[in-house]
């Protein structure tokens, strides 16, 4: 799943005929000043300025300012750009027009196992969150678009009547078209409002999640996907992602600050069981990592270096199930090179390494790991006869 | 018995290299259970009409490649299953093609990164047709003792260790490929092994879910218990729990779920498979799944590590109730033939080498010339003549000898466009022939009359010196036994028009004050022959030959100095012609003496 920021998200909605407020995304005060001279709406409407970053709780952080005139928006932008929040530096601000309205509604389309689901409610904003039972759903099979009749019934169920029901039906229909055509996994507009000036329904705030795997058929997705966990990616994370995008198989790396147990396991399934075992034993994860699909040894070496560079680690868990086709000797070769480099750089002092693995050329791979003992590594190596996560128990034994 | 894959399964593989690799793994399994190869065809348009070679035992089986599924099933009507190894952007089209073929009942997709919508469309299409669509991102399906689809099960040794050569009593369903193998191994160590193991793929919406497969296992009398390995995200495990709890089931259900670590991670942080995403309001969390399974009556060990003992306990109960009997292991299992390399490593065979080398070895990280690593030679200041010394005479020559060789090469690198070698190369270049062939056309000219006299000149001068012959004795010997002296005589140069190259080389070598018996002898020979006829001078071939013999090079290598040096010139001529974009040339009629019979009538054929 790939999260898309408001700007590009609203761009996609606009493309499919959904009304959105006028907006601009700027990276400097100069840019906003020039845009203010060029666009009448910026001079005549009240404006909202928001930090355009993957940040939660922007309101609390003072990164959303409402009811501004152009000068106010310029001042707010000046204040926000360059502000440091955790690991994120605010580099973009989205300035949009405020849309005067009275009523608020809710509309979303989400992916389900069978296909998709259209959700509507005749309340919106914070109200819908506390009145979730007012949300009505229309389930659709994959490949099926909602008929006029189905939408009519959905809107009726949700308590919409008269011309508004017709308008909201159109709106939901367009949301579905956007969802389906853009390979979205989740689209949410909260609130949908009636614009007082022309009576049209407008999407005021949008959450857009797209299917990153479908990027190949959307050449117009010219935006970056945002990190999904409320911070930007670190330098090491970005480096591992760059390696991942180049290779057969995969390597993954996410840092968890403050942990002391470093993870270097194989496989998307086993890696989570290893993480569970650490947490169950009362350990603190320093990262998530995973390599799979028989990646080249140099890629595993890069991953290993990053894992060894995590601050304050006491144990490294080099776990893995019995591989189907990942060559244990080759991938362990990459890990061993990474360990040697880290040791040469003065890292791994007092760090214990725990290994468990099976699969093609397991004997050669495990023997090579064992031989690291002679080079002064504090390493403990186990084969398939030791259950998967037992090395975590041994590592975290008090 | 087993589900999905059985003894009647016959397979077409859609895709290229990854598919061929899977076929090899499948052939290893077929060999282990002593059954014919299940893969009957490939569909891969770029190679249609060719075959893929799949090792089976110590032999190779040629499997035909077709352009379409329809062609494959028409030629191989027993095919009922397709494995899809096509790239994510074309996977849906390939999967649909397979599902739409009336002969194919099961399609398993290995491709990773397939868009969610495509996976759903494939799943829905299969359900409509009453077929099975497994995956995407599936590691494969394996039925012990019967059939393997894909690389699931791992290497041959692991197939044996996990007792996949015969049926057990446990069904396995996992999302993770690596863990499927782990569970198969656990079932073989803590119980009697598996019936069928299915990798359903780690995506958010697998084409076929736990419930459909649980239903199949429930209807397979050989399967007594099913192990499912779940993960956070989605609701597949909840649905499985719902199915299990709905009524009394014949099979035992054992399940573990991963993702408890989520509870203590920073909010929003997610990892693992694509499908491992927690929904809103805690639904799809590891805890809710685990609780749902427990509530349904399934056996849910607290940790992955406790899975083995839980499986063991379930197996002991099955044994006690008489539902299963201890399996009988076969006395002898086929062993996968080793490759020659593996067998040699294990000291099991000795192979008589086909060729022998005494000069060069590149099996390490860089080539070694007579044992010396090339990089070390470079870094210690050695040059091309030293490499020649090593590869042609297996010795590190002195700096001074290297200088002589360098000068010889510089002097003989080219001799204009008119000589046989250069002309041959130019003629070929003008005909549009490529570099290596054009240079070869020039090199072919080197022989007894052009450039190829170095070796012979060296041989005879050396013979004379070794046998302490006088110049007269030598000339008589040559006249009696061999004819003109190689290295003596030139087409255009003469005493009055001396060859500057010879003068230069002789002058340099003489200035070094080294012993040059051959050169001295050759010069003495010239003194006599040039008097007889003024172009019978010591030519550049003869001079090179004498000097090279004097600095110790073996006679057989001497022509090599001319060939090597002149190659520099020949390459130059080719590049020169190419850059000028020279046109095809042919001889003018006036350059030919037409001495053939005049035109005449052809007699009737007898």
C-alpha cells in the first residue's frame, strides 16, 4: 500500500471530475507570493495553509492554519517551511481555499476481498467518527461498477433525500471511478461539503492509498509515495530501498529507535515471527529487516552493514526458516562480509550474534558462520534441528 | 490421497528462466518418487518452437516450448495445471489465458508484485469457472509422494529430510514460502509428515483462501490435521476460525499467527508481507486472529517454537485412536546423481583431464600468469614484454630484455598498406567484413614468404652457432639441405638502400655490450651473401630472430613476435578503412593477365 499526500491525491480526484477546492503546493514563500499575484482566488477567498508532509496530528503541532488571507498564508508558510518535526523537515506547504459550507458528509471507497465497498454517511467531519453506525455500505464484486439503482438505494439507506441524494450519488459514483481507474486501495473524503457559491459537492480533505504494484500502468503517477508511519525514511532506510529496487529478490530495513536487539532474518513470514519472539521475551527491537527471494550477496552485505550500524545493540538475530531456493552459503557470504567490514570499522563491540538457518547449501553456509568465531566474533550458530525462534530465547536469557 | 496436486497432475509452465528452474526442482522430486516428469510443456512466446532441457536423474529431458496455452494443451491433452512465472505487468493476461483453457483446472501464480485488482479478477474468474486460482506470490504446492508444483520443498536433501517421498497425515497452508518449508520439516520430525502443503502467497487477497483449502482437506480422508500459519492483516484467519467453529470437523486444526510485535511498535509501523496490514480498530491484529482460532476449537500454540510439540501431541492422539499408523520408511531411496564437480569435491571420482596448461590460471579473482597475479605485476612496474616472457617462455625477463622486445615490436608493428598482410586486411575491410575476421585475413598471409621467416631464421642461425659452423660451412649446408637462407634477402632493400629498421635494432643491441653470438653470425653471413647479390642482406626477420635467440627465447615462439607486432598494424588498417567508410574494391581488368583460353562453345553433356 502506498500513501499519497493531499496534493497529488486531490489531483487524482480532480482528474476524475470530483470537485476539489483550489489549491497550490509550494516549497518557498517566493513561490507562494508569485502564485498569489497570478491567482484571483488567493486574493478573494479565505485560505488554509498546511504542512504537506506525511505527519500525523498536524493541528496539534501548529502545522495547520485556517481562515487566513494571502498575507496570513505567506506568514504561515514562512513559519512552517524548514521546521523540524522528529526526523521530518517540512519542505512543502499546501495552501487551499476555504469553502464556506454548512452541512458535512462522508464518502469513502475501500478494497475488500470480493472487490470494493462504497461507504457514505449523511454526517461528516468528527461527527461521523462518533456515529459510525450512520455509515452505510454498498458492496461490489471486482470488475463491477455501481448501478444508478444501487447508488440510489445506498443514499436512501444513509438518509439522503431529494436533489442532495442525486448529487451525492454522482459524487460516490465518481469516487468509485477514480478508485477503480487509479488502482486505489483506499479513498476517503471527510468531509464532503456543499459549496455555498454554486451548490456543488466538494471534497475538502482526502486520504488516498494507491496500489504501488500497479505503478507500471500509471505513467502519470509522477509523485513520490509517502512513508506510512508518520516520519520520513532515514538515510540508511533509503539506501536499502535503493538496493531493493535494483535486485532480484528483496532486502528490507526499517529502524526502530531505542531498541537493543537487531534483526537480520530471512523471509517475510519468518521475520515477523522472530520480531514476535523478541517482544514476547521482553526484548526491544532495534529494527525490522528481511531478505528473501535469493538476493545477490552484495545486497545482503549492504543490509548487514546497516544492521551493524544501529546504535546501542547487544544482540543480532540472524534467523531464518528452511529456505526453498535462497542459497544459504551465498547469502551468508554477504552477511559475513558485512560483519567483517563492521568489525573493521570498530563496530560490533560486545555484540552477540545468533544464527539459525536451513535450506540449499545450509551446511556450507553454517560452517562459514561458525568459522567467524576464530576471527574473534561472539557468534552462536544453530541448524534446522533448533526450532526457529529458540535463538531469540537464548539471546535474551537473563 | 492429497489435494490439488496428485499423481494425475500434468503441468504447463508459463514463463522463462524462473519457470525452467522450477521445472528442474520438480524433476528432482519426480526422480525421488520414481515417477515420470510432470512438466509436459512451457509457454514462452520468445522461445516458441524450441525446447528447454530439464535434468532428470543423470539424463536430460527436452520439454517443448509453445506460444500459447491452447497449443500446449492441444499437443499435451493430459495437462491440467498451469504454473505462472510471468512478470507482474503481464501476469494477469497469462493467468486468464490458462484459466480459460478447458483442460486446465488449477492455476498457481508465483509472480510477486501483481496489482491487487488483477489478483481479485483472477480469483473471481476462477470461482466463476469452478477452477482453482492459487497465489499470486505462491511458493508452490507439494503433495508428499505424489506431485510437486514449483520450488516448494527446497533442495533435494531437504525433500529427503522432510520425508516428502511418502505421504503423512498433516495438511499445511501458509502465506509465507520460507515457513511452508519449515512447517513441512516440523511435521516430518514431530509427526508422520504431510499430505499436501500449499503456499497461498503473502498478498492481501490471495486467489484462494484458507477456507476453500480447509474444505478440500476435510474431504481428503488421508489428511487428519491441518496446520495453518497466519499473519496479521486481512481476515483470512478469522474466516478459517469461523469455518472451523461452524460445525464438528473431521480434521484437527492447528494454527499460529504472527504479528504480536505490532502491539509494541511505533504506531503505523507495519512490515512483513504485503498482506500483513492491520485494519482499522484492531481488526486483523495477531491477537484477534489468535483469539478467534482458539475460540473455534483450534489448537493454538503460544509461540512458533511451541508448534512442534503441539503437532507432536496431535499426532500421538491420532496414533492412540488408531486413526493413523506409524509410517514404514522405504529401505532405499534414490539419490540425486552428483554433478562431476560435486563428486570430485567429495573425492568420489577421478577425471582424466582433457587439456593441460602450464602457464595460466584464472580460477581465482584474477588471472595469474605462471603463478604471478596480473595486478601485482602491474603494481610492481612490469610491462607487456614481461607478460610475453611469462606466457611464451614461463620466465620473468630482465628490464633490458624487455626493452629489446619493446623495440622489436615497435619496429615491426606495420609496414604500409601494400604488403600482403595489410593488403589482405584492407581488402576485407573494404568488403565490409568485421574487425576480427579482417585482421585474421591479414594474419593468414604470414607464412614462408611474408613475415613468417623469423622462426626458421632463428632455428638455422642457432643450428650453425650450436654446431660451431663457419659461414661457408653454413651456406653449403643450407644449399645442400634447405635452399635459400631464411632471414637473408629483401624484395626492395639492398646494400645501397639498407633497411633502417635493421640498422636501428643492431645498433641498439650492440650498444648494450651483451653476448650476441647468433646476431654476430647472421651479420657475418650477410657479409658473404651481400657480395654475391646486393639485396641478399640480413632482413628484419633475420635480425629479430638472431636477437631473440640471443636473449633466450625458444625458437618455436619467434614467429609470434612478428604476428603480435603486426596485429597492431592490421587493426590500425581496419579502423582506418572503417572510419573512411571505404567502398568495396575490385581489381581492374588491366591489372590481370588473362591467360585463360578464349571464349568457346560448350560441348553437349555426355
